C-alpha cells in the first residue's frame, strides 16, 4: 500500500505536460516571431535588393551589444582559455552559417531556408558511424535518404502552388509571388548552412555544461561573429555585387527590429529554455512540427506561392528522416531518463538528460 504522504505528494504535483505547457507556449510564440522576422527580412531583401551581408551585420552588431550587456561575460568566475578559444572559433562558424543562410534565404525563399536548417540532423549519421552500431547505422542511413528526398522535393517546387503536383487551382500572379524551380545545386546553400548551424550548437553544448556559463559564452560567440563579419560587410560595401544595390542599405524599421530582437535574442533564450526544461533541441521532429505550423501561417498571410499539400508531404518526410537520424541519441536519452526514474533522481530540477547532436 502507498503511504498517505505519497498520495498527498501525487495530488499536489501536477503532471509534467501541464507543468510544461506555459514553456511550450513561450517556445512556440518565440519561434513564430522568429519566422515572422525571416519573412519580413526576405520581403525587405527581395524588394530593395539590399546587400545580404551588410543587412546581417547591421542586425548582428546591436544584438551582440545587447548580449554583452545582458550576460556580462567579464563578470563572475573568470573564463578559461579552453572555453574562450572554442567560443571564438564558434563565432567564425556562426559567421559562415549566417552568410550562407542569408544568401540561401534570398535565392531559395523562406520555406527552403527554414527547412534547410534542419539538415544538421545529418550529424546524427556521423555519430552512428563513429559509434559503430550497425542497427542504428542503417536507421540513420534511412533517415538520411528520407531527408535528401525531402530536400529534393523542395528544390523541385513541391511546396509551391506553381509546381506542386497537388495544386490544380489557377493563381493570380498579381497577388502572389511566384517562385522558381531551383534544383539541388542551389538547395545546397541552405543545407550547408543548416549543417554549420548544428555544428555551432554542438560546440556550444560541449564547451559549456552549466546553463549560465552557456549564455556567457554565447555572448562572446556573437561578439566574435560580429568581428569576423565586419571585414566581409566592408568588402561588400566597397566592391558591391551586380545583383545587389552596390552596397546600399535602405532602412526598414520592422525588418531590422524584428531580426535583431526576435531573430537573434528572443529565439536564443527560448531555445535555451526548450533544451533545459523541455529537453527539446532544434533538430528534432517536435521543433520541426512547431516551425511548420508557423510557416503555414506566414505563407498564407504574406500570400506566397504556396502549396499546403506539397509542403505537408515534404515536412512529414523530413520529420521522419530527422526521427530516424537521431535514433541513437534518442535511445541514449531515454535510457538515462529511465535510470533516473528508477533511482529517484528525475525529480531534481537541476538534472538534465543528454541532448542529441
């Protein structure tokens, strides 16, 4: 029989899914605001022809100042070289990711650029090769094939009403922007950017175990990324590009404000809460599901060239590929969680299960 104390504890403690509901709402709202900022950035870049690198640098510099003010990495326990040096290297990787992602956003559109960020799940296939587990290796290879199939369908325009085989209605070109078939060569830009994004997250997790330390090091990472992007932006201003407005950067308050606040600051803290409390990382099917719902809303609001059926099919295939590609890390996380449940350590709020790569 259970003791009265145990019964009273069970009555007083709400279930996990009810306790985490406010955090899940915060995470979904933050991702919606971030995707909204991406669509405003895409419209701004496509309408003005402004330089992608210069726009990103103009948004990254204020964001780095705000991160430094909020986190104050120079205060508290001194950071060691083994933490600072990888963070600076991570800043260089962040710069490459932002430049490639911005170029991919302008050339491929928001849907392909956002879904391309989830290509970082291919690092799970690499982890299976390194671990050498045959059963999980074949699962991950199957997941990799599914991800490649999803990106191929996206590059062929399945998410657009113009080229989707599931779209039969006639569209008014004056109301919607028509996208083009890209091919896998152009799709490689957001895919490589997604792999770099996952790599910088892995480095950040390996360097900083404690959450407060992770935020301090992230401020250093963004500051170093700003420094690395500065010469690229200045070169873009001086030399310019034939496809852009020769380094000119027209001003749009909402595009800059939303990218600085929602695209850099708010989303970082929201993703940190999701990792710490909800045990949900970026390259996961749950995160993809929330992002897909936000994309559908934005595509309809902005009247884009959008096919709901084709987009859902591509998202489902991509979600299946991510699920299979992270099979090894998910099984490790479940085993750790079960061991904590059996030993009674799971109720400790400071414990955090291992996160997938």
